[in-house]
């Protein structure tokens, strides 16, 4: 028995697993498939939005909710789910999340209307919040210290491959059969993950985590985000001073304020506010919010633009961003190594400006262009911008927090990225003049998309300016350790809705990694 009252590490599998062993491969299979299932689903749904809208006669607000309902529950419960995972068992929480996700996927596939689909997507987000913290934490707790970096690298690489092929498969299913199949394929994958996890994945807990889980904190932040998001989505069509959106915004703001008060007083908060006393940590999260808000908002609109305006099929839209994944796979580790040598400030400043150029180039997409002349240049510049900034951004967050808080620091940064995308999806369409059935009018949507591209580019410019003014290069030793961690995790924390990574706090001093998402 371990100190938490549960079974201790299995001598056959425990902290001595090797990547080259059969047992180690089984653990990698379960964690990779589990996290990839959630991340692939998130990316493929964006490609399915036009088909969903046509079948249900949905408005743009309905399509916004199809995306944000998932992100809401995922972002709101991510920190709370991480606490559950560490206290009650990473394998237990991971398996529960996979099963929950599979059941919710069935409900999504059977949804008879947009309202039921939105509710089912919210349930999917709960499942994703439960399974993502355990994925990388299981690897950290199971593998021998000498093999942890190799195991995390394998997890990141295979997860990246899964994220790359997901839109391709999803686009083909949408085009050949129905958008409903993108949810149905989760069921056999989930069955395999559960079978492998129960048979081959050892259970682990954090013996140092005591006391009650901060349930109230999780409830306050989740419902606060729901209120804010509802108000932001409903406000443009109903009128900002209408009772429903105004009340939602006020109640949401009050609940988030109550959450901050709760976290300041809680014995075991899910959000340690003391971390924000570091100016470097706070600045890095401001940059994260600006950059990932820009990415989240435009990536919501891009699949609709490609299909409704450019006339691409779902399959063509699905593979349009494949070069981004390739660039990230090739350059992320090199970007992290460069940040270790020169410090993160230059890349965190330049990266957002390169991203801004890529996002502005997306404005050239139209009805008469081609992929090679209009889309690919934007995709390539966009991909290079991501590769420049992701690893240094992660390393800065890790280096700005004490080693004992590495897990919380990373989880906060991932949640900031999720929340930024959530707010952007709610706000950007209205800011660009898109609402109602605008996505069905190609000329109107094209004009709005151009505006959205420039707004998103402007947000990235703000992020780069903030980085230039506030980010400082840490001491070389700390930078080397944190950047090494970031380069291994970069592909798991990207703008394409990959699952957030989280690692065991017990090993943070040795590896520079964070406990756990994605």
C-alpha cells in the first residue's frame, strides 16, 4: 500500500518501466491513444461545422456553441480534474475520462438537433478534462527516470502524428458518409484504450496530496466561464443590454471573482494565486492569452472559409493545415534548444510577429484563388511562427515557477490558452461582423473572414509587444532545464487544440516538467 492508502507501484511495471520493454510500450499505447482521441476530435469538429450547420439549419451562434461547449467544460474542469487524478489515482481518472468521452461521443453522433449536440459536446469536454491530466502523468509515474524523457518524446511524437492524420480521416468520413462518423470512431478506440489501461497501466497517486478536493473552486470557475461565454455569444444578436446576455455577463463575472476569493483562502486551491507574484510568470500568461486567442478565433473560422467560400471539400479543408504539424514536428525541439542557449525573450518577441504575418496572409483566401497561391504561403508562415514561440513560451512559464509548483504553473498556462480560445471563438465572429446565417453567404462571410484575419494578426502583434517589454532571459542553468522540458512538450501545447500536458510533480525538480490536461 502507498501513503495514500492505495496500491503501491507494481514491481513489474512501477517506476522501473523502460520504453524498450513490452510493458512500457503498452503504457505508451494507452496514453497516446487516449490523449489523441480527445485532440483529434477537437480538430475534426471544426471541419465538420459547415455540414452540421446545413443538416440542422443552424446559425453561426449554434456553431460557436458546438465548439465552445466542449472547451468550456474542458477549461473549467481541467485544474480540478488534475487534482482528482493526483489524489485518487491517475489510471482510475484516465479510464473514467475515456469511458465518459466515449459515451458522450455516442450522444454527439446520435444528436437529432443542434441543442442536443451542444449538450453532448459539453459532456465530451468533461470526459476530456478527466482523461488529459492522467495521460502524461501516468508516463511520469511509470517510467524509469532515465527513460522518462524518451517516453515523453515518443508520446509527443505519436500524439502529433495522430493530430495530423485526424483531420484527414475526419474530412474523408464527412465527405464520404456523414459528420456523425467522426464521433462514432471514438467508441472502438476508447474500448481499446480501456482494455489496455486496465491490464497494463499501473496505478499511481501523489502521496503528498492530502485534504479535500476543491470542488467549490471547480464549480465556480466552470459556471463563471459559462456565464461570460453565453453573454459574449448572445450579446451581438440579442443586444448587449438585453436581459439575458447582460445577466449572464454579470453573473459570470461575479462567479469568477468568487473563484479568485475562494482560491486565495482554500487550503489546497486548484489555482495557486501566489504564482502570479512572479512578473515573468504573469507576463508569459498575458502573451499566451493574446497569441492563443488569435489562433483559436481564426482557426474556428478557417474551415468554414475554406469550404463555404473557396469551395474546398471537407477532405481538402482537413488536410490544409498538415504543413503546420510537419513544421512543428521538425522544428519545435530545435526552437527549444535555441531558447536554452540565448534565452526566450527574442523568440517570444519575434514569434508572435511571424504568426501575425501568417494570420494576415489568410485574408488573401477567396473564391478565385488556389491552395498553392493563397493558402499554403499563409500556412507555412503560420507554422514557422508557432515553431518559434511554443517551446520558449512553455520554458518561460516553467522557469518562472518554483520546482514544487511546476505542475500548477503548466496547468495554469494550458488553461489560459484554452480560455483565450474560448473567448476568441465567442467574440471574434461578432467583431468581424459575422452573425446569424452569415456563414451561408459566401460574399458576406469572406468579408468578415478578412476582417477577422487582421484582428487576429493584431492580437499577435500585441502579444509580441508585451513579450518585448516584459520578458527577461533567466539564468542559463534554469533556462537549459526548462527549455529541455519545453522542447519535449511543445507539440502537446500547440495552437491546433492538442491536449495539454501535465507531469508528476514528484519528478519536477529533476526533469523540469509539470505534473498533470489534451
